[in-house]
C-alpha cells in the first residue's frame, strides 16, 4: 500500500493559515477604512461648522457698521447657506458697566445690587480700583466715597481681560461674580450708554430707585428717545450715562449643518472707524453646548 506524503498535510495547513490570515487582514483593513471615513466625516462637519460661525461673525460686523451712530439694541440675525445656517445675537458692550474703568461708587452700587452689604461692596470696589494703578496700591484718599480722581496715581490701563477675573479680588464672592456677569464688561468705558444699557445696569447705578428705572425704561421705548429727558429721569446718576456709537459688541453664534451637526461660540468684536480691518475679534470662546439662541 502506497503511503501518503506527510508534506502534503503541512502544505494544506499552511494554505489554510494563509487564507485565515488574509481574511483577518481584509477585515482589519475594512474596519480601519470605516474608522478613517468616520474621522473624515467628523472633520468635514467641524470645518463646515467653523466656516458658518465665521460667516455669522462677518454678518454681525456688517450690522454694526450699518448702524453707524444708531444704538445697538439686542439684535438677532440668521444667515442660510448651502451647507447650513447660522444664527447670531448682538448686544452692545458699551451699555454695560466696565469693571476696569467705572468709578468706584458705580462698582460699589453694582455690588450692592447683587446682594453685597454696603461695607463689603465699598471694600471690594476699592480693591478693584486699586488694580488699575501702578504698584497695585492706590493712595488712601481714593476711598469709595471720593470722586476726586486728580489725586490718584497714573492708571496702568485695563486690569482685567475677563469679568470672571473678579474672582481673584479679595472679598469677592463667586455668587456676586455670576450675578454681575450679564451687567458688566471689560470692553466699555467710564460711562454707560443709556440707549443700550440692560435694565439691571440702570437699576444698579448709584441712587437710582425702582420707580425711576420704570420711568426710564418706559421713556426709552419711545422712538426716537429724547436723550436729555431720558437721562434726567435717573437724577444724579445721569453723570454716569453718555450716549456713544456702538464700537464693541458681544456676539452669540449657533451654526447648524443640514445633517443636524451644531456648533456654537461666543465672541466680542470691535468695529472701529477708519480701521485697516473690517472688524477685530477681541474674544473667541467655543461653547460646548450649541443651545444659545
């Protein structure tokens, strides 16, 4: 009887292992390709979403430029493009209290409006003001009760780049910072624009009573508003109000692609006359949740 060649079994096993290996490689290649395609799809959505946000920002800058000297009240806009849509909401930074430039008495009144005691408000307001001056130490005669700025040393400029940095001020409570945030800015000036100030800002000005706030808001709703009469309604606090053209605005953006992918951001832009750039981005903050507007 003829014996079988044992090498044939080895060859068969080798062939079977080769087939199994090729199958595994093919499966791995398929999984890798699907993963790569998924990554590319996510990257494509991200790029298109960012492009929509940029389009919304340019639209916002165009709105500000078109307004000229007219007040920038809360404005919402929507732009539809082939890849999706972007919504934006604009508000005037000049209508808020600048924590780096406002007088100490205004800062103290703002703090009292969010629950600080008079003593705590005066102390924290003075500490904020001290951040503006050389050596981080204002003279003792710059107390909150004083409005004589002539005795103060030269200011070093805006001491804050974000309102949330107020948490670094000794005596400042986190709850106060959270309550102040919608009413405050670091891109305003020593005064507030009465035509764009939120009601909470007007209510927070020194010496303003609730009935004065109501009368002020009612008069402001008339168009065009009589500015002189308007500011007189808040009595002595009118010294902290000055009408000015919108130059810096906060912009909330939400972009959505046709496939439902959404992305959002908050920004602050400046549109300056005779600037070499159509607008300048001062702040750009991506927002994890796109539900802004």
